């Protein structure tokens, strides 16, 4: 039996990604987001939703670029920090000890210490409720060499991304692989009767 | 040192959600998606990206509604199944043994056996690359009573959602809580020099 809980943003899991941007003076900033995801395979695009009140909103609007930085769970407190404080007042790189690296592809900084990052050009904005959705085209993915597997691809187990739950405002961890997609679901099928 | 991997949709984690919809004859269909997320807190909205070639695309366009169904990892093969086969040919509810329940709030079915579901009204569509992004306003969240904790809220550990990686096309599991958001990042801050 299902219980109704009302109109709430109670879907899980959501990712924890840090958004890198420059302000008008060139100061690098980072901000944690959980409202986001991949929204196109080709060209590869990512969407993130941010409120206008944030520093990052104005940075992205003026620079037309941002980075998506995937933290491992080793960077749990640093990631949370960047979601609590505003770049208007706080130097979030200095406070967390993280290092901004200037992208040569887009006008935004990425985080040196994070294992997986995406450099994105802003291609569209949409107003949805109290948030602005930024659509970024992924120009390049970069990964730490130590996070790559023998095939040269980023390995989940070497990154160990973590998750956010909007239901209880807690972070959750991830585990190793539990199955191959487009594979384990191969079973006898029941076709529609004509 | 970071290695460049090119323009790819290589961000993790992405969710695994099953989208419920009705076709023009009222047949219920489900389809797994990983391109999606929450995109507004108020009103609560969810975005999912789907290609025009899918059965679900036409269902949502005509019914202006869909459900988001969060599987536990007990439903791994069933979820994968719904991402492999098309509802044009296959009765995905019958083939997986899952049960469609008609929503009384929106014109779409949800999955009886899944622990957490969202009933959504389509409020907007955007074309992004090869995908169409559907924005659904979450009209209601429903959860199995067995998935609720003592506070009456859905508990992650009783749902155990799983994840998808577009890097290696595998599913990954989730663990229990690893920290409180907007809390563990509270540290001394370094302010910008004026």
C-alpha cells in the first residue's frame, strides 16, 4: 500500500557535483549542486539547476561556461562546504584547500584534485520554477590518470562518487558494479497481442 | 595529471528511473532512463531526456503526463529489460511481472511493486541534441508504507536505489548514509580580501 506524501522533490538518487566558474574579476568559485544530470548523448550535454541568488548564477551568465567536477567521497566535507557558503564572501578554493586550474577550452576553472571533470560551454538557459536550468555542452572530459582502468576509461571504483538525498538531506555512498546494462534484462518477452 | 577523453557524456552518477506512460489505446508502458534529475524545488519538477524514436516519447506527448518510478536493486533485471525492448512490440509489464496502477492524479500508470514513485504533469519540452527533455511537475510522491521510516519519510536504506554509469554501461549500487548535508562542511572560512 502506498502513502501519499504530497508535491515534493523526493526523487533519489541525485548526484553531487561541484560547479566551477569565474566571476567578473576572474576569481574562481565552486558550488555543490544536486539538481542536475546528463540531458543529451549527442552532442553530450549536462543540465544543472541553480537559483538566481547564487554567485555561480551570475558567473555562468557572464562567462557562458562552467565545469562539472565529480568528487570522490574523500572530498565529502569540502563538497558540502561549497554548498553552504557563498562565493560572494568566501574564497571556497582557499577554504577547502582545493586548487583551481584554468581550462584552456572554456572560460571556467576546474578542480585539480577531483578525479573526473567536464568542461562545458553554456548553450541554453531555461526558467523552471524557482531555478534556472543551465544546459552545458560538454566540450571535453578529463580524468586523473590514477582514476583510469586498463582500458583507459575512468573507473567508478577509483572515483567512488557519492549521492545526495533531498528526502533527508544526507549524503549516501556508492558501491562497485552490480550488473551489466542492456544485458542482464535479456529474458523471454511477452509481445502485445495483435 | 589529467588525461583528455574528448566530448563524451561521461558524468557519474546518473539515476535509474522507470518512466510510466499510456499509449493512445491506454496500454501501459515503462521505460528505463538514466538521463534525468530534479530541476526545480518549487514547484517540484523533474526532467527526463528521451529520444523521439521511443514509444514513451509519443505516449508522453499525447497524454501530457508520466510517472517516475524508483526501483530498488531487487528489480535490477526488470529495470534493464525495460531499457532494452520497445513498448511498440513488447508488453513490458507482463514480461517483467510488474503491475501497472492507474494514477488518479495524472494520465499515466505507476508501478505497484516499486517503493517510491512520482506522478508528473508535463509542463514543458525542450529539444537538446538528439534528445527531447520533458519537464514534469511532480503532483504527488507516493511511497510504500514498508519503505517509510519512523518519521513517515521514505528511507534510502529500505529503497536501495541503484545507479548507471554511461562510461562502462554498468549498474552500481548505493550504500547507507555517509554524512549530513549542510552540516559536515561547517569549517572555518577564508573570506575574500577586500
